[in-house]
C-alpha cells in the first residue's frame, strides 16, 4: 500500500532497518522515541501487508517465536547496550487497543543492563496495565 509506513520498510527506513527475515522485518523504534526512552526498542513488521498480527498465517506467526531472541539482541547491539536475555514482546490489535499503524507489527523491548532500575521494576504487561489504570482513573 502506497501510504503505509511499514510497507517496503527496507527501502523507506534505511536508518532504522536492521534485518529482513522470511516473514518479518526488524526495525528500530523512531529516533524521537529512542531519545526519550533510551531503550533498545523496535518492531517486527510483517513483510506482507496485513492489518493485525492475528491475520498472520501459522508459518508467519511461528517465525516470530524463532526470531525474538535474535531480534532483541540485534536491537541492543544497534543501540550499544548489553542484552540481558530478557525481553517484553507484544502487539496491539485495533485502535481502541492502541494500534496506530494498520500494518501488523510486534513490539520488541529488550531489557538491557544499562536500563534505569525504575524501568525494570514494573515492566511487562503488569506495568502496562498499571499505567493504563492510572491514566484512566487519574491516580
């Protein structure tokens, strides 16, 4: 699709592009997010245009399991931090769930030794639920 920021990501985002796998491509998060978070976060973007990760075939989704660890390590190498062999992996499906780009992508957030301690305390889905609750309830 011509207006999709993730279609042909290999050619359009050469500074962020890290690796093309059979079904997914690994890209680094946007520069402004990298400056803000100082984390080696990135995305596995579907090589074919599908809107949500649940539309991926069994083969496509199966590849994710085999490339997550390598992708997390590559993201850390790109940013220059030390990978701890731990990561947070997830995706949003639909606008109300936080999906802003209608092209299947999976967030990969490696945990690095250099991450601030407070960033490690309540990471993962528990931290996401806590932050969402606070945002919605104003706590």
